[in-house]
């Protein structure tokens, strides 16, 4: 697959046309070669735009690129949860994978808790793949790619970017690097915690009501930042009606990038721009107009915690 073929595929995907199963197999093979070489803590340089959950809301992803700029002109970190919930998880994921192949140094794809075989069999992606391609082959190809995705990124050695949060089993960035990430998301342990945990006004660590990961408080955040000489943490994973939320004197920020989540929550979304001085600028945006979203075959995913 040459550059011209890749550019044609990207345009095809942007026009919401599905590639063939064979094209997807080639795409997944190419992106795997890139992802497996990346470390658990991706090094990223500013300026950069940080993106939270997009959850298969393909037309809102296109809207996001209008707000933040198109790759490669804008450098991006996507914090995971590319699939499930939305009607177009296939198109969303494949477009991001194609952009990763085309501009590997301009887009970082961090794994979220929904980049998992178990979770996607319940919350929509598996069913969507079977419905659109007639078998589970595309789902299997994509879930193998999930196992290769990085667990975090650090911007200019000062901003730690992760899907969920911290872990009592992780003291340093070296501990993150030591994780064997090329596996299905475990039910417990440091890798699980990075993808599932949430900040909360709690003392120390408490088990998360999600059934995986922990709730962690300001003291845990301050300790992790101090040990690793970091300024703040950027994460996603939680619906924020205003699009973003800063906690603990700005030491941790949640970015949410799926507007009108599940097509009914009524929230706005945001992206976080970090300039060359790592100053934060939040761009808030709304869902793409109905006239821009010709979704067909809509199937509602099961409800669970937001």
C-alpha cells in the first residue's frame, strides 16, 4: 500500500465508504508494524492537541478535525475509546489507523478500556463489524491492533497523558514502561488501572465502582507528579457535560471529545490544545449537524455507567 493508495483510502473513509475486508487486513498489518515499535510511554512534542473519548461518533470526529485542524498540520494525541456506543465505530477506528500509517509521527493512539475484546463484545463494536461485513473477521483484526497500542504518552517530559488514571502499583514512568502491554486488558493490576481508574475527592486509593481500577485522590496525583517531575496529567474516560474538567488545582484534567454522547446526553465536547509553552487552550464544540450524519442501520448499544 503506497502513499497514493493510502491517501485514496483516507478520502474514501472520510466519505464514510467502507473499505473491503482485504483492504482492512492490509491496513491492520501496516499499522501493527508501527505500533509494536512504540513504547508504553510515547514521547510527544508540543504543540499538540489532546483528544478524549470519541466512541464511534464518526461525524463528530470529522467535526473535531474542523475545529482542531487536519493531520499532519495538527499534531494529535488520542486518549482511547475509539469504538463502542456510536453508530460508526468501524469508520472511526479505520480512519484513525489510516492516519497513523500516513503520518506516524503526528498522531499518537493511546489504548482505552474499550479497546478490549470483552468490552467490545457487549457495547457495540463486535455487533457492528458482523453487521457490516457479515463475519467477525474485521473485529478480530482490529482487536489484535488494540493489543499493540501504547498505554500512555508524555508531552515534553512534563504532561502525562493516559486514558483512565493512576495505579497504586505504578510509582514511576519506568513502571509503566515495564508493563507487557501486548495482551487483552487484564481484570486487575497496573495495566488495568491505567485504563480504568478515575480521580475523585477521596483520601488515598479506593476500589472503583466501575468494577475495575481505582478512585484516586489529590495526594496520589501530587505524589506521581513529584516523583516523575511532571506538571500535570491529561486523561479522558469520564463524561463531562462541559467538555472538560480540571481538578486538584489543575494538576489533572479530563478531556471529553464525544458531543451529545450516545446521541442523547446533550453534552458539549472539547479538545485541549497545548502550545509550545504547554499552556492549555480548550476548544469546545457541539455535535455535527444532523444533515452531516447519514448514519444507517442504527442499533442502540446497551446502557452502562457513563
